[in-house]
C-alpha cells in the first residue's frame, strides 16, 4: 500500500499529487524522519519533534538542512492544502550520495478505538535491535516484517527484544511497565526517546511518581502489574497481553496517567 495519503505531498518546495508518490523514494540512502500527530489542524508537540529530528541527524553524522521556521511553514502548507483536521503527518530527509531530498506528507494512521483503551491490546515479542536506537532512521527490513505481524487484527504492536533478551520498545512505540506505584522503562540509550514517552516522564516528575530506567529481562515480565504503550498514534494505550502474559488494564496508576496526559494535551492547545 502507498504510504502517502490525502491529495498532495511536498517534495522539497513543490506540491505534487499523491498519485506521483512512490514508497521507493526512501529505499536508497539514509532517511531521517518524524511522524507528527495533527489535531484540530495543528501539529502536536512540533518543537519537540524537530529537536529530536536534529538529534537523530547528529547521531548518524548528518544534518537537517531546513531551519525551524522553514519546516513549520512547509508542514502548515501540507496541512492547509489537504484540508486535514486530524491525522499523522510525516517529514523525511533523504540523503543518497550527493542528493538531498525533503518530503512532507500525510500517512495512513491506525488510531486505537475506545474499546482498545478500555480493554487494552495484544502484543507479541520479536527479537530485533535497532542499529541506532536514539535516531529515527528508516529501517525497511524491520518495518516490513513488523508491519506483516501487525496486519493481524489480533495484534496491535510488536515488542522488540535485544540479543540479551531484554525488552526495549515497540516497533513504533515506547513501552512502560507498572509495579505497585512506580514505572519502569528501558534505559534511554536503548530506545528511541519518544515525544509522548518524554511527556509521561515529565508528568510523573510533577506528580511524584518514581520512574526507573533499567533493563527489563523477558523472564521478569510476569512480575509487573500493568503495561502500556506510548506513541504518536496510540498516545497512552494499555497492554492486555505480551505473548501469553496478561496485565491489568484497570490499574489505578495507569488510569491516573491516562487522565493526566489528556489534560497535558488540553493545556498544550491552550498555549498555542
């Protein structure tokens, strides 16, 4: 399926019809990217996404050749020309030999429905490591494989496990576990530091909820009370199961964080 959705996409400075888009644009060279949630025609946590994009570039010895104002202008142009109020917009910096290309376009999204938030989602573990965990770089082989699993209506996300059998993150999300009144997540250097992940850690700091960043061996998963995903599309989503291990989707701390994050979004829109 063509990744680009809606009517128009931006290639460098030119708007083009979606019919001209090809997924193969990113198969060659290196592609740095961000996927940003759009709500009420406004990109959410845009500044944080663009800071992370610059960090990703530095991690792999590259640079972002558009400044903040230029990126904001291009993103707002694509939102406006497509007339989209809610969705996911993707920006890509592709570097291949001496060629540098910028793309901005809406992507198909899969937002969990209300039932998923109430009942949680099923996930499965897959043994894989990202070569640059802190950089958001397109990995065609990993994405293709995990997408094939997620196509199953029973599986919402693939949980990655490294060669030491430590649980790290989801294929397109971050991961937290709850034990009593504390959160546990993988160390920062083992994962992509997601925007929503960062917001949850900030919220916990304000609320006095301890967050431990430590290795999470697969064999210890059954010791945790609850688990949840964070990301651009799911925001905060309870996990019902990882493989055959079940978790409490009604844990009081999980409910508290869901409500706190909703208030964070409301506050964000009050400020912009």
